[in-house]
């Protein structure tokens, strides 16, 4: 009995768990209400000390085998697998799962695109035919004299190869800088089709198959590249063509976007089609009238996580918070329905939703949750599902019985910096292009470019790493590109506004003021990390910054990562040539051969490499040191010194 009581850990103050005041307020309320959230479960959960270092294998039932974390080479598995094989296989399977998640999403979007092109779905259209044409040209498809429908169907056929290719290269390899693609061919890591790569990865990691960590890692690179330059890129590009390519839009972020006297509907997940249809349903006069008849002022549609980030970028739909806040927002009592589709939907939501009498509705055949209501979303008749959800939400509003507490915070920011818009923003419509960006990097005003992306994780204080890292980067003249939950962390902090230039170093601030852009650019959801890849390719092609992605003064980071998708993203950035640093923890034992390969060996092969630290300031300076190393290699390090000298002179004079 006594023993049991000892085990229960005391919960820290909520303010230690999150930097987001709204989430803190709701964690406290949840505790008062006796409701469990991931934040408190994480305090009580002691991660498996062997699993956290990836030193266990359960790939067959002779095991599971556990190796010694402190002395990793002292033991092998029953089959003889070494620590390097076991860690490389575990890592590889994370890459495979992450790639599968994005690619499956991308394939759904591709199938939707085909049906829209054929005219079989009335609810969606080709909103951006210009992008359709530009993309077709990039892929060497004929566009002269072709109708939009003909172009779309030809594009569908071509892009299907992204999944079905068994031999040959992914269609989007045409976008990769030639030297980077050459490197992939030389190293034999050129991706074929995503289905092939994921399947082969699972087959290689079966017991007794691929047992050389270097060869397994090649397959990790191939698979991850099929995500970044394949499945994810299709999701981004075709969503743009069907739903509109984002351009800067003002959007409100944080829990204060909920409105007590409105019917509040949250959509949380990753696929934009559910959300797009929900937008139509909530604006249908029939439902607006119905809501008003039940005493509401109207219907308030709000997003969370990645599909939320896409809708914010495309339509300025308010965003209530990232992955760390999805349970917390239900604690407000003000959510009349939460509709979810796929990925990062915590099962814990069902319990919280039940406590606050909020309908939690799953909509995708891939994602049912025990205890949730399932209303399946069919793309040919999308409004059937979304109308029913709206009806449920209105009914819940009419019978609200619980006290409501909505945190008041809201930040307004500018979101939706697509690759295309950056092109236009920097060059104007006559001189569109990346030349001004490259020039500002070459002349040293902008020191380099950083992608700061990824999840939040209850192992670290929510948002705190993202915020500290990004602030340090911009202070040092590094332009920051953001996606996913990380973008929401900084949006809540108020950094996605042009006025945030005041926190930037003098060079970056000057560029931001001239162009009228924030020093932190929000690009969208996690599949939209491909916008960073495309921008990087364009920087190489524009010239003056080397001839492959690895030459660029650029780096990436996911300081609060948690998902397998994050590992797949990390590996495709590394394989594309980017130094990529993760925080929280790295699921590999240091001073092993596999660790050396990821953190050093890959760079020696001409690719990028992995990095790790839990300190965000150190992380920033690891990225900056890398950027400076690349500047020196390009011979543009002196230019920056001159610019800074100019600036301090000017300040002395001024
Ligand atoms: Fe999921 Fe995409 Fe991670 Fe956020 S950042 S926790 S993967 S929702 Ni993509
Ligand atoms: Fe153990 Fe080898 Fe089976 Fe893994 S594959 S569980 S190391 S015997």
C-alpha cells in the first residue's frame, strides 16, 4: 500500500509545463475538474530507459532483445544483431512510418485531384490553374493548347509514379539541383516510388535481412527522400492547385479565438479537404439560421495542428493552438464539436471530450477512436459528413450545461508565405525571383536561412524551445522559415508580424523593413516543409550560393519533436544536404558507429548531417556556426563583416 502511494509523482505547477498561458490555464482547470491530460500523464510516465536509446529489438519473437545502454557492444541480440543494426533498423522503421503517413495523405490528395479533374466532385475545383500549368511545365508535360482538364489528368498520370515507380526516379527529382541529384545517384540513394521504398524498408528490417547499418541507412535516405520530394510534395502542390496557393493573410492564433456566444467547431488533423468542406457547411445560410434560432450569434470555425495551419494560410481561418493544446482546449467547455481526420489525434481526447460533453467526431476510415463518434467523410459527397457535424455542434450549443472558461489571449500574425509568394514578394511582379534573397545573403545582410519546424512534446516546456531558438536566430540575422506546430508556437508569441523586425539583427531588420515582411515566415503545415525544399532548390538555381543544397548557408531544427514524421522529415533534409538539429532527445546511443554515421559520416559523403542538443541557445549557435562555415566556403564571409561595419558606422553617425 505504502509503496503504491510513493510511486505517484507530485505534479509540477502547470506553468512549468507550458509557455502558452492559455494551455497553462486549462491544465490547471483540468486538474481542478479531475481530468487527465497528456501533460500530467507525461509527468507520471517514466520512459523505458532502454527504448529511449533504441537499444531494444522486437523484430522477431526469439526476443524482444535488450542490449546494454551503457556498454552497447558488450552484448548482441539472440540472432546476433549488433547495437548498430538494432538502432539503424529502429530508426529506419520510424522513417518508414513517417514517410507512409505523409505519402498516404499525399495519395489521397492525388486521388481527390483526379476526381476533381474528371468533374466527378462538384464541391472542389482547380482554383489555381496557373500553378497547374507551371508545375506541368516543370515536369516537362505538354501544356500548349491543352485545356485545364487535360493538363490536370496528364499531371495526375505523371505524379502517380511518385507512388508506383518500381524502377526509375521520382517525377519531382526534376526540381532537385543537378549536383544534389547526381550525389544521390552516386551514393545509390535515389528514391524510386514511395510504395516501393516503404515496402522495401519493412522487408529489409525483417529479422535476418539487412544487417549492415550503412546499407540500412541508405534505404532510410531513399525512403525519406520519397517523402520530401514525393508524397509530401504532392500533398502541398495539389492542395495549392485545388484550394489555392497561399499568400500572406492575417490570422488570429490562440485559444481566445473561441467565442462564448457562438457555436464553436474545431477541425484538427492533416487533410485540407475535410476542413474546406466544413468551411462551406458553416457558411451555409441554412445552418447559420439554425444556429441563430438556437440562441447563438453564429458559427465559429477554428483550426488546430496542421490542417489548421493550412486553412490559416489559405483563408485566414483562426487557429486555436498546436498539438500540445488539443486536449486543453476542450477543457474550456466552449467547444461544441471537434472533428478530426488523421495523424497526431491523441486518443486521450475521447476522455476529455466526454468530461466536457463535446462531441469528438472521427471522419477518416484510417482513424477510428474507441469512444468517439464516427461520421465518415466521403470525398464525392463531402457535405453529408460536415453538415452532420455542424448539426451536432448546434445541438450541443443549445444544451450547454457546463460553466465555460475561455482564455482570452489572441495574437494576430501574417501567415501563408508560399514559395511562389516569396518569389513575388522579393522581386515584385516584374522582377520576380530569388535574386534579391540571394543578393542579401551574399552581401551579408541576411546571414543565412533556417527552417524551424516540428512538433511540441510534453517532455519539454511547450513552445519554449521554439521561441528561444527562433529569437536567437533572428537576432543573429538568420531568416527563419516555419511550418507545423512550431509556427503556431511563434505565432502565439507574436513573432509572425513585420514589427518583429525589431527583434532581428540589423541586417535582417533592414531587409524586413524594406520588403515589409516578418523575420519569421510561416509556410504552413508539415507537408509544407517541401516549400522549404523548393525554396532551397531555387536559391541554388538562382546562383551565387554554390551548386547543391549542401552548399547553402542554411540549417534546420525540430527542437520539440515527437512524431515519426519528424524523423522522416529530418532524414530527408539531411539527405538533401541540410544540417538538421533535433532537441528533446535522440533515440540512438552516442559513440556508436551508427551515431557517427548520422552525425558525421553522411556529411563526409556530401550530404547533410544530424545534430542534437536540448539547449535552444546552443542549438541556434550550432546552426549559426554551420551557416558561417558555409559562407566561408562560398567566400562570402568578408562581405558580411563589411555590412556590419557599415551599420555600426551608420549608427555612430546617426
Ligand atoms: Fe503532429 Fe502536424 Fe508534429 Fe504537429 S508538427 S505534432 S507531426 S501536427 Ni507536423
Ligand atoms: Fe532479438 Fe534478433 Fe529477434 Fe531482434 S531480430 S528480437 S535482436 S533475435
